[in-house]
């Protein structure tokens, strides 16, 4: 049972803030049980000012190995992520893939800041797959074979770029990243800190330097990559994938969680917020 299961319960009630809080707390509790000497290097606190999973927080049991941990309990803003399906130069790319620009399918997030990008892609003749959210998912779809997506072009936050780079590296994909401040304040902060390097083009290897990278993702809502959480009469079904860069292995995990058994030892109330009473009413109604 994961933080995604808790988030999915709040998704069904459209309690967006509660969903994010439940996901953060559940993820932190699970991380503390893993044998690792971990430190959060990309956390939740930067985005939502949460008191846990912040940059520099130590997680795990404190035993080796020492690892850097990047987390994103719910990709994107919860209100948008939980209500939607899966939160380069075209000529050069087409040449590398040995195809025409008109054969390319480009994943783009449906954001006002991408209106010009979408228009330029249409004028170039590329097929555009517009999605309401899912920066990390878009990068994974572009890097993995058989998804129908050739490239992802979008602007996201720094934490999403780091996680996307980990996923792309795990499948031997390629990624080009440029810092894109969205406000004058962000622009000033970036250029003050980096100077001329502010315009540097980075790759997945620059952002994720280790060769021993693991990435785990679980679906909350149904999407092009994973099925979402499914509440059934006898349990909760989830679908996850685990990727490792060193071996290139991608594992898909389908799990059924028995809530009544989990509640015998878990510190997390998986059946809280009136769900037990609601289910009983439905079963006997």
C-alpha cells in the first residue's frame, strides 16, 4: 500500500490539499523503513512549503548505502494532477530517427506558456499530443519504445526535470534541458547565481551523474504509462514500475493490497475519513 492509494481516496472526494498531505506523510513513513542512509536532494518542501520531505532531510534507517533521494509524491499541482489522465530541434531529431518531421509525435503540456510552441510545431508539420499534465510521464513516454511518443517538449519545474532525467537515463534515452525562469524575480536569481552558465544546455548526464539510479512510480489516475488506483470490494489494486539505470531493467508491478490486514500493523489509517462507513452503506444499501 502506497502514498498513491491514500491520494487516490482523497482524489475521489476532490480533497486536493488532503491528497497532497496524505501522499507526503505516507511516502516519508515508508522511506524511513528502507535500509539506506538517505538525504532528500529534491523534495516536496520547495514546491508546497511542507514541513517534511524537504531539501536536506535525512531519510532511511541510517544504514549504508548512502543515497541521494528525489521525491515527488504527486506530480504537478494536486488539483490538476488528480483530476486528469497522466499528470530540440525537430529537423535534427527527425534526421536522427531517420524519419520526416511530419512523422514525429511531440508530447506537450497544455499550458498557456506553450501556445507559441504548439503553433510552431503545427506549422512544422509535427503531430502534437497535448496533455493537461505529466512532465515526468511525458519524458518517460518519449524515451521508452512502443508508446507512440517520439519527443517531449515542455517547461516544468526543476524537481520534475531531475526526476525525468533519472527516468530517461534508466532507459538510455536522451534529454536536453535549459533553465527557463518564468518571472523577472526568477530570472534575477538564476543569473545572479550562475552568471553565463544560466543559458547552458544540460543533458540527462549533467543532471543525474550517478550510473546506479533507481526510479519507482505508481499510477494514481489512469494514463498512457500506468493504470491508476482501483478500489475493489476485496482490496485496492495498484500498478507501478521500477527502473534501474545500471542494468536497464524495467519492472512492472501489479499489486493487490488487503486493507484489513495492513491496518493490523500499519501506522497509516488507510480506511480513514469515513470510507469504512461509506463502503458499508453502499454494500448494504
